[in-house]
């Protein structure tokens, strides 16, 4: 039976899982604890691509996970989350309402601007002028628990292209975490963490990305005719992307491309070999982030060729990584790989296809709402800002005028609901009360009250949200064409003495880290309330 694309009848799977849950926990044995645990987050990984490209994969990459691992076909995040929030939910085993991370950016109501969720002006950067720390991550994650269980003797590191994802993967107690700086291409970290291996300084000095990037290019890995299911018009034009010096955003472009995964893999293997990960008296941990999100800088709205090539290249990277792990641990390791859900695209379909389309301007919507509230309640700046579907009202003004904030939120929601392109609108009161859609519980748990706005808006699929409310840094971060998509993604767990199997019913993503913690014989993160899957 093929893995991942096969499906047992739902009733049979439920019966099997129920019977396993009913079993008593196996008695503890004297087997050696895993020497190394490697956690891998892959942004945008989709099961359909794995199924379609299976025959093109190496034996030691995705095929190994499918063949030898526990395959969870649908790890459920509940609602749409960006990679930073999704990674936090995975690694803590807790939802954004508890862990404090609801997205990459938060809206600073007092400053009327967006700022990164993990921004911390008190933490100076190493090899960067960026200032970040994990202080806004309100609970522990599995990296913290591995470090605590090792009593500080074992090592925990995290590597990711993105700064905030690297910190989320490393948590509070890691030796250190590293990311690629958007300005100079260095592998960077923050002084919040105290251990910077000499590997990093040597790599930044002797083989900096800044000098190597000039000669890099991304072209198809295979002859273009070998990629499956490509229409003829895409086979005529092989892609080629370069990252030349002088291009202002070349590091951002590179971090959105397939070759960045090779940089992560190379550094990860260097860490394993040079730092002796997996060879200490206890369990070491290495957490990594890869990307398979659609490349935003294509010349064609149809980027299937680039997407398939990204999967094939990542498969080779995984094969290299897994081989390095095996050499270091003799096979006594735990590997878990979890995808984050695909995000909405930033591109609309070509006009020639006549797909219904419109633009929802956050600036115009905010201005109209402000004029409406002025007509009702008097002159003032009633609308403070917008971010990620949330409009923020001026609660200080509401309080100063001694008005009923809940009533004003309801009035504002009813007004926005009549605007063109709006599909549904909820107040924060409705969300917290669970009085919303059929995903009421998921929306409530994925909303963090301290960073949420007053009014939450969904637009009609096919419409583009134009985030032009203000010009602050990051204000364009959520421009997207709305598309209803599943919030599930595949996950894999590879560990000694765990039989391969496939679970086809949706599994709450918050279950995965308690399951891994059980395999490591350590406690779960402090906010992870879900029971582990019975894999033993």
C-alpha cells in the first residue's frame, strides 16, 4: 500500500486509534535515550506535491519518512496562521491564545505602527543590528524542555532563514539560534543567547553569503521535460534566477528561493559534525526551518515548475541531513518533520481568465468607518489601525467619551459588513464568546487577546486585501489574494522502535510535541495540555 495518498476508511481508523488509546502505557524500559532529536519545520509543504513527485525523490529523503516513519496526513492548525505563529503552536503544543504568538507582526496601538512580534530593543544582535528575543513567547517549548532535562550539559541549537522562526524554534533556553540577516547576509543571532560557536564567525568571515551569492543561480535541477504534469507552455521556458550585488532586496529574494534550504542544511551538518551533536551524555537537539512557500518573484503567475523543483531540491537536502544524523548517532535519533499550512498567494490570476476579482483597501475601509463613527459619536480618530484582518478602534477615545466600547464594536462591525468584498465580520467579543463560524473554537484559541484588534474581517475569495492603511514597516506584509484553503498539513515522526504507520484522520497539531516528548522521556512544554499519540 502506498503511503500518504492512501486512505483507510475513517471509521476503521477511529476504531484503531480508540483501541490504542485504551491500552495501558508500556512499562519503562532500559533502552538508551535518543542521542539527538532533530525538529524540522517546512513552511508550505503540501501532501499533493509529495504524492506527485514520489517517483522522483531519493531513497533517503521524503521516501524514508514515508517508508519508515509515522505519517500524519492532516496535522490540523485550526485556522490560517503564518509560519511564525504556526511554528509557535507546533513547538509549544499550545495555541496562540496561550503562547502569545498570533503572527509575524503585531500592531502597536500607541505607536500606530506594526512591529515584529519578537522585537526586543534590549537584546543586541550578533553579526546584525537587529534586536530580537523570545521574551514575548509566553510559555516553554520543546527546545526548552530538552535543555532543562539535560541540566545544561546537552546542546540545543536552532537554524532558520527567518529571525523570528529561528527564535521560536530555539525557545528561551537554547544555547543559541541563527538566521540569515536581510541586510548583510550574515548568519546572525541575538545576545539573549550566550553561546555562539566559532563555526558562525568562521563561516561569516571565510565563506560569507555576500560574496557567494553573486555567482549563485537557481535553475531547474532536472531536464525540464522530466517534470511531471507540466503543460507545454511551461516546458518551453526554463527559469533562471540570480541574486546580483546591488539588488536592494537580494537577501529577501534568496530567502524565498529553493537554494536557501541548502544553506540551512550545510550549516546544520556542520553543527552536527563540529559540535559533536548526538555524542554528549544526554539528548542534544537541533531544530531547523525550511521553506517551500511559492516563490514570489516569478515572471509567470503559474509557478508550478519552480514549486516542483523546490521539492526535489529539498528532498536531496533531507537525504544529506538524515545521513549526517545517522553517522553522528548510529541511528539512535528522533526526527520529526512538520509542515505549516500553505498561505494565500500574493498574486491574482491573469485577467484573461475572467475570474471575479476586487480589491479591499484597508485605508478606504478605515476612512469610511471613521467617518461613520464621527457621524454617530462626534469628531475624533476612531479607527487606529489595521493588521492581518483586524481593525483596531481608538479605545482611549471611547473611554474618554464614556461610551460603551462593546456597542461601538458591534456598530462598526455592522457597517463594515455592508462594504464591497466583505464575506464576514466579527467583533472580538463574538470571537471570545465562540459566537462565530463553524470553526468557532479554533478561531477563539488562535486569537491572542493582547494583540487582537476590535473587528475581524474576512473578504470574499478571489479578492485582494490591499494593506495600505499606513506606510509603516511591515504594513504590506499581509497583502494577499484571499483563497479558502485547508489549515491542515502533513507531519512525520521517525524514531527507533516505532513501527511505520499512517494516520489519515485529522490530528490536532498540538498533539505532536507531547508525542515527541514522550519518545524522549521528558516532560512536555508547560502549556501543552494534549495527550500524546500512542505510538509505542
